[in-house]
């Protein structure tokens, strides 16, 4: 699956959006909301980037401040993220950095995990990991 330059597309979309009337903006937001609801991995992808790169995020001190990064391929493209991770199995699953909880968000170190699996792979977990 080819990876598109989503940064360029996003910049063009942003410029278009800012040129719309308030009613037009409202219509665009309704369409986006419907699209995002059909893409359950979208919020996971957005959240992991925010935790790593937004100093105002409440969990930044656990990720970005500790130099946890997102691989370039994923950082630039939701399509690439889903191509590597596969679809989110359920709303109970979230992205887990496994087998290395101190590593970066990248294809070889991430999986979709349940809350129980996440508890077992925490950095502060003592004892054997599954």
C-alpha cells in the first residue's frame, strides 16, 4: 500500500478550511467526525503523537520528556500506521510498546493490547512479563 504525503495534504486541507464560512466549517467538521468514527485507530494514532511531541499534553512527562519518539513513517501517515499495526481489534485495545516498554513507537515494538496486557508490560512492572 503506497504511503501518501499526508503533511502536504493536511496543509492544503487546512488552507481550504480556513477560507470557508462558519456554516461551511460546520459541514466539514460533521464529515470529518463521521470519517473518524469509521477509523477506530485514528484516536490512538493521534494520542500517541500528542504524548510524544506536545509538551502541553498531561502525559508528556511520561513520553516526550523521556525521549520516547514515533517513527517517521507513522508520525507522517495514519495510513502507514494502520498498514503496519492492522486495524484496532476492539475499542478495549490500545497501542502498547512491547516488547520494550522504554522503546519508541515503531512497527517492531508495538502491538494492539488489552488493559490487562498493558498492565503486564508497564515500565514499573516487577517480575516476569508475558
